[in-house]
């Protein structure tokens, strides 16, 4: 049962099944002390009544205990037969649990209960552990208290040699950390609160430190082993564009990133750099200048985008920027015509095409390069590791890799999930960008919102109406969208207004056609689900209305908002909310209205939601911490990263005698990390 419910297979698994919290069980309260603010409490009382009521799913066991101050009702919905067998009218019981009120009466649901023996009251641990359990285990009498007894028996058997140290002695001494055995003993059964906190600090640091050592080893060993093409010079292509065709002055952040890329590509090792920048920070310009640097050194570049719309947009933008340059640029997607595809394939093989922009089509085996030197992956989380790896197999020496994301990544998340990569942050917007005004409006204000949108369209602008995607019901999402489409049409009747619509059920060709009509300005309004979240660039779109905004996450709201404010005109994002928004949803809306800073939003998102499951984006296992939190333990994470970097720089292969215990421990771990060259 423990195996199935809690994945506890061994003593070591039980050792790592940490308490949720600790309770001071030496204190016994009076029943009358229970009030609306009481959480968990321990009382004693005499059992005066119990009965089983109801049937089927409504069946429950209700009991009453009484002390000198009052009466408390106890209720069980699970494990009724076992509990009933152990209840005896007139006996005194020690009861512990979470309190609540039902019909103005204090009660406990599924409390822990045992016969009260006064002589035992003074011998309990200072802090007694409360372990996570499940309803199925509780039904089999394996609640938090029984798990504590199992763990206590384990500590009667385990010796210090059974929990060997895994951190270097000098690190324990320098940071004044408990030994590993002491830490495990004190996190389960602490003798005082100070020792519990020291145990928690030691084990959290261990988790973070070992994760950082793994990441640093991957990064440095890969850098030492992976040969890369050398971009020796900054030549005519780069200089001509920079001096004569650059449409705006680069920001300090763009210059800093270009310097990083220049250094990476000149050292003879493969670059693996993550470029994260907020919406509109100018990542595409950095990508173009990097591609020109590759061309100056005789190498081809490939820019891969996750959707055909985004690939076409990149191509159109680059073509416009390079129109005065002697550079051959091509677009390769699933819908590229046969004759054009053949021309592109020949051009890449003969090196007459300098740059290719494409979708998944560029990773097909038939696409071969003569001299691929740089791969740029936009919105990299949308591609699998195996897909991306196919690109750097298209060259004898692996090409340099730059992955870009418009989703700002909090520093702590970048340090843990992307710590094996070099990474650059672009936190400045190009000059001339006007901040987007974001406001929240109630559903009741719809008419005035529509009136405002109408004013913007009269000025020659365009507008988005975005509807939420209900993940558990594609049918409901579609129905909501269609109702929304009809509602928008009622406010903006055709043929006076041209309205387009895109959603996931549409054939790809129809979706692309409707999208392109909006891009070209042939329709003034686009009604859509979140398919337009990434990359769509329509500078003339000045207003976005997000319907049921309370159903969206913070990062998604920010990404959607980034589709407006891309031109020179003032832009607006209107968050329409229903009347039943939760407290958390209201907090998200308030944050959106208060700031346009994607990094601040990402930090708040991380605080509110936690790191989430990003295995699909990184496949690194780097966030599988049992105790440490990258949200709450930032200082400890910074310390772990600093110490890991120092250790790995000095001893890249952990060969030093003082690092043997760390090396042995890391080799003994069975975790499958799946780190790739760039993941």
C-alpha cells in the first residue's frame, strides 16, 4: 500500500518522506478553547456517544467526547469499521486534528485518536511529526501518526554509518552545517525548534548544491569537450548593416548580449546560450546581427520558429531589414511549393543561401547544409530536445546554438532549470516604445468597452478579442468562442466592419489565411483563442480585449498583451472579468494593471503558482526538490550555486580525495536527468 500510494519502496524512501509540519503534542487544550481561528489542536475527553449513520457514499461515523469545558463532535467518512472497533463508551481518549464548525458546533473530521494514558503525556517529543498520507492509507489505519511510528522504529535501527555524508568536510565546516545523519534525525524528530531549523537548512542546501553541481558539470564538461566553429572576425556584412542599415540605435542590453555571443563564437567551443527577453525587447535584431556575424566567417544560419505564421513573420521582417544587403534569405515551411523547395534545398547545399527561416520543415533529413554554423531557435520550449538536436547533426562540427524566449524567466528558475546553459537577459525596450495601458472592466461595462474599441477602429486601428481555452473541454471552448464571435458581430456589424476568427479547430490553411488578412489590415477585428499568444506582429493593432481574464494565468496574460503596443501609437489592453473571480485571480488582474515589466510579472507568477512541471521544456529533473523551494529559498540557492561553481572550477571531474564522497553519492543516484547538448 505504501508503494502504491506514496512510492515508499525502501527504508531510504521512508527516510525521505519528510513531515509536513510538527506539532507540540505536550500541550493539551480544553474543548472550549476551540474557536473560528483554531487550526490543529489536541484535546482529551470521555467518549459519551457514537453511531454510524447514512448509507452508501453518505455513510459516516459520528462520535462525541466531553471534557470539563464542553462537547466536541468527531466524524469519519473513511475506515469506519476499524475506528468503530476501537471505540468504547466511557473511555478517555487523546484526540488530535484540524477543527471546523458545522451548524455552529465545533467538530473534527478524521481526527487521530488513541486511548488517553496520563502517564504518557509528559514523554512525547517536543515536536511530533505530521506526515503526508492519503485517504486510502488512512482507511487502512496508516495515517500520519502511524507513519511517524514506522519512522521512529526505523531510527531505532539506523546508525550514523547508514546515512553517510555526501558533502565535503570543508563545506560542512565553513557553512556550519549539521552532519547528514543529524539532519535526518532532527528533521523527523527534533528535540527543539532551533535544531529542526538547522536540519531543514542542511537538507535544503544539499538538494540545491547537488543540483547545481550537476548543472555546472554538464556545462563545463560539455564546453571542454564540444568543439565549435570559430567566428574569427567581424566583417563586411555585419559592419555594413550596423553602420548603414540599422533602423534604430541598439539598447545597452542588446549590445551586452551581442558581446556575449561574439565571445562565445570566437573561442572554438560550441555556444549554447539562452536569450530571454521581454516582449518587444529586440531579440530578432540580435538574432539578425548574429547571423551576419556567421556570414562574415563563411557560415550559414538557420532560424527555426514553432509556427508557420511566426516563421513567415520572421522572414518578412528580415527580408525588409536586409533589402539593401547582398544576402540570400529563404523561407522553408510545410506549405513551401515543390519548385521553391527544390531551389532552397539546392541553395543550402551549394552555400548560395546564407540564411534560412523555417518551421519543423528545416529538420527533415532531406534538408542539408554545406556550412551550417549558427542555429537560432525561437520560443525554444515549443520544440522537443530530439527535434532540436537534429539541427546540429547537419554539420560536421556542431553549429553554435542560440535559443530565444519571449517568456521572462525569473532568475531563480533560470539558475535551476537552465543552469547548464549560458544565459543572457534583455531587460530594456528599444527607445520610442509607448507603455501599454492596461485596465480591468467588469462584464457590466461591456457596452462602454465596445464603444472605446469602435473609436480606435475609427482612427484606423485594429483590435483583438481573445477568449480563454478551456483545456478540459475543446467543445466548450469552441462554443464560447462562437458565442463571443456573434456578440462582437452584434456590436460591429458587417459589411461596415470586417471580422476574422482563428481557433484550434480550423484547418491550418484557413487559420493562416484569416491571420494574414488581419496582418495585412484587410480585417479590423480578430476574434481568437490563445493561438495568437506568441509572435504575431501587427503594429497597427492598438487594443486588445481579453474576455474572462480571470481564467488566464499571469504569464499568459502578459504574453497576450504583448501583441499590442508594437507600433508608434498608444495601445490598450482591457481585461474583462466576471463577477465570481477568486482572490488569486483578482491579484493577477491587479498585477497586470500595475506593471508592464515581464520580469516582475514572472517573479509574481512564480510566487503564486510555484515552478510547476517544466519537465517537457527542459527534461532535466532539476526542480525535483523535496524540501527546497526556488521561490522561498533564494538566498540558499545563490549560496549553493556559488559553492558549486567554485568546486567544479577547481575539480571538473571530482577526482580530488575530498570530493570522492560527493562523486560516489551522485553516481549512486538513480535519477534520470536526460540533459542534452541543449535542452
